[in-house]
C-alpha cells in the first residue's frame, strides 16, 4: 500500500514542478521586455513629446511593467517611422538625411548625423 501512494504522488509533484518552471520562464520572457506585446495596453505610459533630435520630431512612451519603450519619429509628412526597443537598445537610420537614431528601453533617444554632414 505504501508503494502505490508513492507512485501517485510522483506525477503530482512532477506536474507541479513543471508548472512552476513554465510560469517562471513565461514571467521572465514577458517582464524582460521580450514579450511586451503580451502585456495590456494600460501598462504603457502616455506618448510624450521630446525635444527635437537633429530636426526630427519625437514622441516616446515607456512601458511601466517592463524594460521597453516605443518612439514615433517624424519630419513633417516627408518621413515617419516607429522604433521599438524591448530590453536592449534599438537603432534606425533615416532615409532623408542619414541621421542615426538610438532608443534605449528607458525612453531616451539620441541622434547622430553622418560624418559627411559636418558634425559628430
């Protein structure tokens, strides 16, 4: 009788351990910034206007639950795009003037003109 009770407990303990491991991996994936798309829209802060970056207008929002940010970059109606960063920095280069923009997960955005533009 003692043997049969041990056999029944093992699958329950194994299932519980597997569930805890799966929950831990899922939590790490979402809150590290990689699974930000799975978080509710209310976890994102409002879009905030940033000072111009090399003549480019910028609006940024940061996720309050995880290490992620999004930026909407535009120059009038000529060119616009969205940058997204989840856990690490993201970079993009504009088509119009070759400005290289870098967005960090905390919402900071910087820009650098190409060398032939005359500034660093």
